[in-house]
C-alpha cells in the first residue's frame, strides 16, 4: 500500500507541514541571504529527476557571484547554511510539485546521467529526495562509488514507511551536527567523472 500511494501522501503531508512549521526559519534564512549576497535569494539549477527528467531544484544561495570555484565563492553565512542543510529547505516546494520526494537519492546535475554505470543508473528509477541512504551514511564525506551504490540499493528495495521515516530522522540528526557537508578541499563534492567499466 505504501509503495502505491502512501509514499506520495507522506511527501505531500510532510512537505506541507514542514513548510508551515519552518516558515519562520525560512524567512530568517532568506533575510540572511539577502543581506549577505543580495538578489536573487533563491538559486535554481537543472537537475535530473525520476527517469532522468530535468527539473529546476531550488536552494537558498550560498555562493557569491563571479569567477572562481565554489569553495572560493562560499560565504561564511553560506558555510553555516550548508552545514545545517538550511539551504535545502526550498526543495520542500519541489516535493509538493512532485519533482522530488522527502526520501530518495539526492538530485544530481543532468550531465551526470550519461556517466552512470548501469547499476548507478538505478537511482533514476525513483524520485530524488531531500534525505537518503547516502546522506544518512555521511552526506558528502563519502565518495562517489559508495554514494551511488547506496542510491542504487535504495531504488531497488521495496518502499517501506518505517525505512523512510528512519532515514528522515537520521539525516535531520546528522544535519544538526553539521558533519559531512563537504568532501575535503571542496565546497560539497568533487565533480563526478564517471566510473563505467
């Protein structure tokens, strides 16, 4: 039953409740971004959704405009927002729109799709999510091979409410610590170059 309609119901109810409950936090974050970085406050980037369909993922901005890599353009406020995953909160709107789920593999850039090995491409069988196995295992501190394998395991397993709720709690607890937000020497993760063999 959960596989057929319960997961989407959890997404709709959960995202709506979280948007209401976290609206003061989101307003505060928006104000911080506006003061620190100016406009726009929301950053949009095309990512691969279910079956590789493109959609615009929403985030609070954490980077200055201009030349340089992400690490060089990261602001002090941006580091805090990313560490606590507050920059991801606008994605609750992506969940309401059906582009994402509360739980699933994190949405990755569209150009990565052609680089996936067949097993890694299993991650595209489900909606991308705010939280997932890879995030619960260490966020961006784990390498691409481990991360994509965990995504594949999530996608191939039958959906279970207890597992999704447990992953949401584990990811929220990890985000509260600020650990695992970035791989060493990077603002988040190094680019994925593909591991097709």
